[in-house]
C-alpha cells in the first residue's frame, strides 16, 4: 500500500509539473506572435527539420505569417520571414534587437570579441574594429593593393597545377586567408605553410560541423547534451585551438609593441587596451583581444573562401556564363593588367554574377541569432527582453517577387533591360543594421578581384559533364556548405 501511495504521489507531482509548465508557456505567450504550441522541455523540436531548419521556417511562415514564435527547447525565439519584417527588425529596431543570442558551442568566446559577444564590451569592440579596419583599407597600403598583390601569388599557385585536377578548398582559401592575415598580423603565408593549412582546415571543418543536424540540436539543448560524445566536442576543441593561435600572436605582438608605430590591426587593438586601463569603462584584456582576432581571422577567411569555391562550381555548371565573363574581362581589362575595383563600373555582368553567386548559395541562410535587449512592442506584439530573434536572410535572397525563379542561377536578377547592373535592397547577404558583417567591404572587394583575376588567366574545366554537376549544398545549418569537387584550370592563350 505504501508503494502504491508513493507511486500515485509521484504521478500527481509529475502531472502537476507538466501542467505548470504548459500554463507558464501559455501565460508568457499571450502577447507574443503566433506559433505552434510547444511541448515542455523540447519546445517545437518536432516542427523543425534538423537537416534543413531554414526550410522549416519557410513552412511555418506560410502557416503563421512573417512574424512567429517558436520554442527552441526552453528558449523562446521570434522568427522574422520576408523583406518587410526582416528590414523592420534589423534597421528600424536596430538597437532593441542588437543583442547576440548565446551559441553554446562558442562558449569560450562568450562576452568577448565581435561575432558572439553579448557583453558590455561588444559595442566598443565593434566600433573600434570597424574604424581600424576602415583605416587599414583606405590607407597607403589599402585593401585593394593587398588583394591585387595576393592575386599574383594565387595565380602562381593555380599555374603550378599544370592543368591537372585539384581540390580548390585550401588553394583558393589561401588568398582570403593571406589578405586578412596581412591586416591582422602584417604577414602572409606560403600556400604550403603547415600553420596556414591547419588554420584553414579548422575553419573549414567547423563551418561544416556547425551546419549539421547534431550541432543544431546541441546549440538548443546544450545543458542536456554537453556531457555526451558528439561533434560538438570537436567544434569546441577547434575553437579553442584557433583562439590559442590568436593568443600566441597577441603575446608576440605585445613583446615588440611600439605604441607610436602600430604595424597592424593587432598592434592597434593592444594600444587601445593600454588606453582603456586608465578608464572606468569595461576594457580589453589579452584574452578578449585574442577572441577578437580569432573572430576576424575565421570570418575573413572561411566565408569568402567558401563563396569563391561555390562560385567556381557554379560557373563550371554554366559554361556559357563563364564565356560571357571571359569576353567582358578581355574587353575591359585585357590579358595582362591586374583587375582593379574601378573596373567594376565597366563590368556589369561580372558584378551581377558575383552578387548572384552570393544570393544563390545563401551562405548563412538564417542569419546569426539576435536577442532582444529590452521589452519591445513590435507589430502589436510584446517581445520580452532576452528573446532569441531570428531575422532570416534566405527569405530575402529567395524572394520570388524580387528574384523571379529564385531557385535558378540567373545573373539577370541583378541586370536591368539595358544590361546595366541593378541594385536590389533585398540583397542582404551580409545582414544589416548593428550586427552587419564588419568585413562586408573587404569581402565584396575580394570576390570581385579574385574571381576576375582567375577568369582573366584561366578556363575552368569540370571533371564531369556540366549538366551532371550538383549544386545542392551537402549540409544546411549555420551555413550552406558546397559539395566537395575537383577541377582543372587551363591557362588561356
């Protein structure tokens, strides 16, 4: 009888907890945007396709409208879908939604750096980084000169392939990696350098793993899953190794630092750190400087590298587009002069192709998650402080009114009836507002100059029939990951 009483008591206790949980969800959601009813603990997990969460958002937007509420485990999230809602959040409410929601796998970067920082130093770090990067891009040794110089080395490495098949992942990645390394450390790597290859391998592996279903699950249920084996441990190990590399560079810079003659971005950040020691404001530490450097090194290498690699695959799929680019390059630049940014004005087709590559590959489809910094009245709803906010970028880049046949690769999406480049405000590949990518200007420049230089000197040759090339990403999560492939580059006569 005693055992039966205990069993009944436990069942009543469990049922009571369940009812309280459900009641709390209902009570807290009465002024939130509509959305599917969440289950205790797991939230709306069953409404999400972990292999393609962006597609799940699209289906839910069809049902609940452009602003809807989801529960990612116990975390409340408001998803914005479509141009008007996303623009409203990122630009018109830029301050209220400028927080960065926690991404547990990057816990060693928490409250430091630029990308994952949601602490008191974020605004100052971002402001300083933007100003310094702009100064380094516009100075005597500007970014255009850096990229042009690196293009010579990249072309040299491509010539060494002698027309034989090769995997472009790290060869192409060496270009962006050296550009950002020159800005951060005033150094460049040989394309066979073991440290450079190791860094690119870590970046590449993390970007892939962060886009797999397990990491989508882990980042929303980390408190339950952190002690289990899985690829989240590999990502965290890689993140720590990248940070440790940045920390060693910071310490080396500190030893030889001349406050009157900064050599690179790292020196500038260290000088600012020393200035902040005299201020009552939260300042930098060597650790936070290292995280900032690690953020910029990863973002400045992997995103541009992946975009270029995906772009080359697309051009092999559509050789007629590649041929049009060759003709435009021959007409405007010729066979020997290195491409320059001024050429973009006379090369609308190349400009359109670069934009269409970024639109089509949809590199970071759901954006990095934002967070409400205060209670916000938005479209008649109340979004409480601390709510995860997801302004989806793919909903703009794949808008079928702005870009007819969005599933097709069509440079005409960015060309008017006269063949001139046509800007679209829906093009938000770098996000917008307070959390817009700090390296947007550099990335745009690199994509145009590197791609122009490669096509100026080489024809691309696929190892399979172009019609058999599959452009579908092999993983969709944080990023859209291109298929693995090899190609040949044949010198143009």
